[in-house]
C-alpha cells in the first residue's frame, strides 16, 4: 500500500512515500498527495528560498516540550530496527513510522508557497520564486493534520519551529485546508516540541521577516 517516488531536488534526493492504507478522510489532502506523483513542479525546487534556510525565531509561538512522546518511541525503534536497511537516520525513522505507525500517512512531502499566497511575499523574501520544502513526516492525529520534522538533536534546535510553521502554512495553501486543522512539531528519540500554527503569527512577525531578508 506504500507508493514511492524519488525527487531529484536541489540539495539531494528526496524519497517521497505515501501509505494509502492509512489515508482516510481529508479528501483534499489525499488529492494533493496523489497529484505530486505526476505533477510536482520540480523546477520550483531549484531556485528561490527554502524553508530550511529560515534562521530566525517567530514570536508568538507557544511551544510545548513533551518527553517520551509516541513519535520519540517510534524514532528509537526505527533507528534500531532499520539499522543496516537504510544509511540515513531520516530514512530509518521515516520508513519505520510509515510502515508500523497507524497515524503516519506520508514522508518527504514536497510543498511550496507562491508569491501571491502571502501578504508582502515579494518584500519579505526579496524574490518572486516560490518558497519550497519537504515535510519529513505527516500524521493524522485526533482529526488534525500533524506536520512533523525529525531533528536528531531536537533540544538544540533554535529555528526548527519556524521551519515547521512554514511547512504547515505551505501545505494549507496547497490543499485549501484551513490552518486551524494543522498542528506542528519537531522531535528526536527523547523529546518532541509541539505547537499550534496560529494565523496571526505572520502579522506579529512582519518586522522580523523583513529584517531577515534585507
């Protein structure tokens, strides 16, 4: 039930996978995930800004640290059981979650944000090219779409919340699903850091965004 396609995007190969057995509900999300196998705009990923390069903090995000979250347990099991099967930690964790976790529906999901989909995009990013990224792990939890990023040393991360916030924003724009339906997090085998991606955050951080891209 797992469909796989490898994208040769800037920065390396991204192994996009979807487990259709677990993909229930959220018709618009399913349509988007299906579309990527045939109509991903690969040229977007060779130019323009990338979400992983956003090295600043967003004010207003209420981030909660959860020790021993279930994604942490899955990470530890994935690193052990897939040791030798895959070279990278990301692949070990992602494929284990996709195969064994009932809530994980997709990994390495390509996403983008067009310049006309965010107020003052041109001024903020100093570009008309799309902002792009790849979501490490997508899960369906409690009727919410959870956008997760695996960080081997999550407790040391300074800007991961910014990266994941924009992942959720991009996926909301691509699917037409309201941002209220999304939740975000980043994690390692010990702790998860979770938050709700509030719409108002972008407005609160307009000065920070403008300053970063000057």
